[in-house]
C-alpha cells in the first residue's frame, strides 16, 4: 500500500512539475522566495514545493482606456479630456518587480501627463494641435514607463469637450464669424459687380470712340480719294480738251493752207469761241472782269478777223 501512495505522490509531483505556456504569455518563477527564471511559451518544467509561479502576464499589446478627466487650459478654460493608450510588456521581470500595481500606475501616469499637456495650451490650440499632443504624450509616457519594462506604442486623445458655458460662447463666436464672412462676401460681390460694370462701360466707350475714329478716318480717306479721282478726271478732261483743240487748230490750219474759202469759216469759228468764252465766264461763281463793252463786240470781231487775214496773208 505504501508503494501505491509513493507512486501517487511521485506521479502527482511529476505532473505538477510540467508547465505548458500558451503563445504570447510569459511567467515568472521564484525558488524559495527569490526570483529564479522566466518561462516562455511552450513546454516548461518546475520543481514542486521549491518553485512557485509568482507572476503570469501576456506580452501582447493591450489597450488602456483612460476615463474622462477635467483639465484646465493655459487660458483658464475647463475642458474634459479622455484618451486611449496602446501598450505592451517588453520585460515581464521589470513589470512585476519594479512597480507594485502596473495597471494603476499606468492610469495615473497617463492622467498626470494629459493634465500637464493641456495646461500648456490654450483652448483653440487643443483642437488644432491634437496630433502634436498625441506625439508629445507618446514620447513622455514611453520614457516614463521604460523602467517598468513597458513599451507605449500609441496614444490617442478621443474627446475634448469644453464646459457648457464655453460651448455657448464658442457657438456665439462662430455665428458672429459666419455673419462677418457673409457680410464680407456680399461686399466683395458688390464691389466686383461695380468694377465689372464700370469696366464694361469703359470698354464700351473705348470701342465706341475707336469706331467713331475709324469712321472719321475712313470718311476722310474716302473724301481724299474722291478729290483725287475728281482732280484726275478734270485733268484728263482738260488734256482731252487741249488735245481736241490742238487737233482742231491743226485741221483749221491745214484747211486754211489748202482752201482759200476756209478763212471765212475760221473767222466765224473764232467769233463763236469768243462768245462761248464770255458765256462761260458769266456762269462762273468767281469774280468776273469784263475786258470790253459788249456793244463793241462787232468791232472787236472785225479786228480779230483782220488779224486772221493778215496771218493768212503772211502765210
């Protein structure tokens, strides 16, 4: 019977000496009250009675939820802040022997750091610099928890809630800002409309003046061309008349040289031309000078005819 008892005791001791630790967990073993070693995941063995598992904990990342806390900003505004911290144990021996209650120590440390950082900022900065605050908290907490064998991987501020009075004041300020922006936009719109209208009128006047200028220039050019063409026409007409007169004189001269009776016809022709010249001068709008009395025209014609006769006689 004693053999059975001894076998049961030995078997029970052997079974209790086997430790199977899951992946992601670690355990600390003390021997006779002093730290001996750390057990990692897998199959491990301990000595019953002499060895004792003093602490077991996961080394996976954990989430620490920080409850809302009242903070005072640099401009003396009350604000409620809560946060969430991601952390894990990197040295389980320090986590157990360097601090008595790791969870409570972590919570109090985070609250202290959050209050300290909020007190450095004004209310407006707490809303615009949240990412910078998260980075500062991460650095400070990671440095402070390093002696505890803890690694802080991430810190996030979740809600920043001012007091009710501050919220009402902020809403009034935002409403005033919106009204101010609306008034500015309206005035800018009116100004742009007036500028565009004035610019349109100025451009219209410029275009109108340019059109009138072009019209005057075109009219002057047309008038100039008309005068030139008229002068050219008169010149051609005078040339043609001179050519006709020269040809007529040549024909009369040839006739006088060949036909004695043509002298008489020449006298008549010369008298008619003289009368026609007088008629033309009389119709002109310019000043007129009469070289002789109209009553002396027959005597003048007789004199001219005699001059023609003398010319023919000399010829």
